[in-house]
């Protein structure tokens, strides 16, 4: 039996970002969906590297700066990401994934 992989998500309202993410979508890493009045992006998270790969891709296709990226993905950092991860991986591993990913995101703009 294959281990369960956690998924975290964030919502956003930019049609432009949605189009960029859809045109460059990597289904093994993330999927985006049009929900009518907003969009959502679901990221498959096996470990810290999964989120790091997503953030590098996100910045590469959108050209967003750190603050824009942080704001766009704020649901990941406000506890929602941790809640999704902890259901699958527990508190310690989830904290590590979130912390490592945020530090990596910051490092992309140093």
C-alpha cells in the first residue's frame, strides 16, 4: 500500500497567475482549479523538498517578489498548511516542513 501524501492548498483571485500556473502546471507537484469567483492551488507535499520545488517553480513562472509570493500563499503560513500536513505527518514533521519551506522561500530573494 502506498503511503498517503499530504496536500496543502491556497486560494487566490488573480486570473493572470491562474493562467500562468495552468500553462506551466506540473501535475506531480501541484494542480490548480477555477472555482468561478476564485482559484485554488493544491500542492502535493511529501517533504520539505516538495514545497521548495513548488515555490521555485511559482516564482519562475510568475515573477512575483517575496512579499507578493508570501501574500499569495498566506494560507500555507497562517496555520492551514500545518493543519493539512499534521493530519498525515504529525506535528514535528509538519513544523519542520513549514519552517524549512519558508526559510527556503526567503533565501530565494536574498
